[in-house]
C-alpha cells in the first residue's frame, strides 16, 4: 500500500506530465548542477533509437551484473549497477533499478527512496532561478540522485 508521501510524489509527477516533451538539456543540466552533478560520477551506457531500447538496456545490465559477480568472486570487489528505462509498464518505480550486490540482482527503488530523491530534485528545481522540469527530466534526475546514494559504479 502506498504511503501518503508516495501518493503525493506521484501526484506531483502527474502534474509535470502536463508539460509534455520539451527539447533541450538546459533545464535538466541546471538542476543536476544544483544537485552536485551526480551523473558525472557514474559511467553510463546510453542506448538510443526507435525500438528495442528497453530490452537492450536490460541485456546490458545483465551483462554488467555477470561481470560484477565475476569480479566479486575473483577479487572480492563489489560493483554496483544501475538501470533506467522508459516508459514504465505498471509502476513508475520500475524505471529506476540498481543492485547493491551482484548476487541479489537489480531491484526497484523503494517508495521511501523515491520520495526522498524526488524531494531533493524538487528543491533543486525550485531554487532561484526556478526550473520547470518535465516528467521525464524529473525522473532522470531522480535516478541519478538514487544511484549516487546507492554507490552505483556503472549505469
């Protein structure tokens, strides 16, 4: 059952969806800078195109998790993997996944993590000069915030 805070977060995101799609990266870049540029610390594989992005991204994440497992077995090293996909099929949180351990695989962010990260994104967007993010931009920033908190090494 969703908490009141999570329901409010979803309501805020649904209001952002009214802004539709706005080309450009300036708004997102401004908010990410205010958040300390969390994306700069996480090497990422960016998959673009018309069809097959979600399955290709899932496949890449699976390969990264296998590599993380091999590193852990060989060196005892812990490699954390993040995955961000769009659109979601059932829940918005399924877009943002990460592993804390290669043995446990990827997991969705929790409602609490989602609410906390969205609050940080909203605060950064509200600081002067205020920036109005789109639904996608807010979720993208939220993913970077969560991955930084989780110590994701590769996304």
